[in-house]
C-alpha cells in the first residue's frame, strides 16, 4: 500500500493499532527503527514489536486530536480508549526517512483537565 505523505503514513499506523493490522505497521517501519518512551530507551524494531505491538489487543479506539507534519517530522497528540480502564493521551514525535518511520519519541499523559468527547 502506498501513502501520499508522512501525515497519511502516521494516521495509518494509528489506525492499524485499532484494526489490529500488524502488516501495515511492519510495512511502514524502517529496518533501522528507534523507539524511545519513558519506559524504553532507543529500542530497536524487533524489541518494539515485542513490547509495544502487544498493546494493540488492549486498545478499543484511538483518536488523533492534533497532527502536524513538517517534511519528515510529524508530531501527533492522540487519545487512547482502552478496552478496560481510563482513557489517556500521549504525544509522539515521529521522524520518517524515505517514506518509512525511522524514529519515535513518546511522551505519556493523562486526560486530567482535557475535555473528553465521545
């Protein structure tokens, strides 16, 4: 599948988590991928799929609240509604290279004080 731009690629990755479509994510993530979060320090692609993809089963829905793309850089603020538990939001800074996601840095957050819409 081809995507017109990096914003569309980013949206496809979030949709794939809701749809449980790992093939989409595998096709969009570079072989030399790096993922950083408060729990992960520059983990590689293999470790990302082992640790992070498993969370797809827990996700009922994800909604992008804000997305800004500037060339290869994409910043996304999104809300997650898990199958169990409270909704939360995260922010991610994504860097694409040659149409593939090369780096992600995640910032965790809660929805305290953020208007929640159904």
